[in-house]
């Protein structure tokens, strides 16, 4: 399993009512979120809420919390709670820490997630575990985090970091597609074919491809397989390549003639 950093958003001076990451690429299996939050309101009873694709509905969450004071409880939530956060009544400049795992975020099935969060105060600390479902078939393209107190804002240096996870059977690549020799680079999965083979996509993907040709015969075969419009373009390209080869050959013969006289 490999984890790739996608984006980190840090709250600037003056604060912000929400922290949002949008344009999430659809090339991973799971998402992993690291939270560091502090709000301007008191922390008691307040939760950090996750918004998926701007939606605040279709959430079902169960939570368990405990504290160093020895008390604890369970509760249910339908607003996307992913843990409490440090507030104005907590130790000065202290931020809560937490993380979230969202599985199968790019599929058309319901999205499950789990989170844990902890924050400390002078003399005690809290630990909260959440498990939930976002019952929606849409792929996740954006995540936003707000507080339950609508008048509260995230203070400067609160942050959200988003990572993509690949969890293929070989521990390196994801299960989005098979075929060829599979490697990764810069957050991309690369399938290299040096001979006959089949590229099989296991879900809808955005694919870029590069064809490397070693002879005009291969190019001619590709021309026959493409549509007529593309074939005409490639045919012109083939003629230019062959013209270049012929010209190069003539230059070599001419140079050989000069050196022999």
C-alpha cells in the first residue's frame, strides 16, 4: 500500500469558516485525511463536520468517546461528524489532531469512512472514534470541513492534508487496471507493453497513452486499425517520416561518394 500527497490547505491569517479541497483526482483506491483544527468557539459539544461534494446529507455515523477524567459515551450522528476540535476554552494555541480513512471513494457504491481525533487540555484529554457511511453513488471530488457552531471559524494554521492510497495486491499498484509491466511515478500508474498484451480497466478511468514506433510497418498496421479520418492524418505522417528517411539515405550516399573520389 502506497500513500500519495494530493494537497494541503492551511488557514491563513484572519481565519476561515471552512477548509475545502476540490478537484480530487480519481486515480486512487482510498483517501486519507489528516486534520489539525482549532475553532474560535468553545469546544464543548462542538464537532468537526465533513462535507462530501458540498453535501451535508446522507450521512450515518456512530461515535465512541472517552476522556482522561474517566467518563465516556456513544452517540449517533447524521451530519457527517468526524471528531471534536480544540476551541477557545482549551489550552491556548493547542490544536486537535485527527485522521479519516475513506474507502472506495471513486466507485458508485456507498462510501464508508472511519475517523479518530484527540485533543488535550490542561489536566485532561479526549479521544473520539467515529465510523460512518455516506450513502451516495457519486464519486468523491471534493471534501470540506466546517464546525457545528456556524458562528465559529477555523483559526490561522488550522489545516487539512489529503492523501491518495493505492492498495493493489502487490502492495505497489492499485487495482484500477491490469496489463503490461506496471510501475508508478508522480502519483500515476504506468502500464508498459513491449509486445502483445491487453489493458483491462476495472472501473471508469482517465487514461493517457503514448505509442512508440520502431518501423514504418508498425505504423502502417496502426493506420489500418484507426478510423478513416485518423488514418489520413497518420498516412501523411508516414509519408513525411519515409521522405525524411529517404533524404537521410541520399545524403549518406552523397557523402560516401565525395569521400571516395
